[in-house]
């Protein structure tokens, strides 16, 4: 029973675990190599998932979080809000100039 006295049902969500370190390292490498356009295509996500033993949803969620927690703060700190705006406006279409960082 949980603190409210209810028992856990079979539909109860399990507590999340951390992703494997090697998987996260490969996702970080992709992010660094594609810093100016941190939006992997569906094919990129499938390749990353296959290479890291994750599923595509885990890869997608990692990139959503990484853009918020890693990429966006660096872009704002470097005063490149215009790069951020152009990248968000055009998503995968924009392949333009520097976002800093990189491999």
C-alpha cells in the first residue's frame, strides 16, 4: 500500500530509471556534432536507437529534454537568441550558421 492506503494497481506506472551511460554518451556526441540544428530526423533517431539499445521514444524524449536543459541555456548565454528563433521557426529545414559548441 502507498501512503494514502491504496494498493498499487497493475496499470500503475513504474518508476523511471536512468538511461545507460554509453547510450547517453552517444546521444551527447550527436548533439555536439549537430549543434546548429539539434533536431534529429526520424532516420537519425532510428540509427541512434539501434546503436544505443534504446527505443525511438527514449531517443526522442532525450533530445526534447537535452534541447531544453543543455542546448537552449548555452544558446541564450552566448547571446544567440536569433539563432534559437530561426532554429525553432524552421526546425529541420534550417541548417545555417553557428550555434557554437560542436565536435
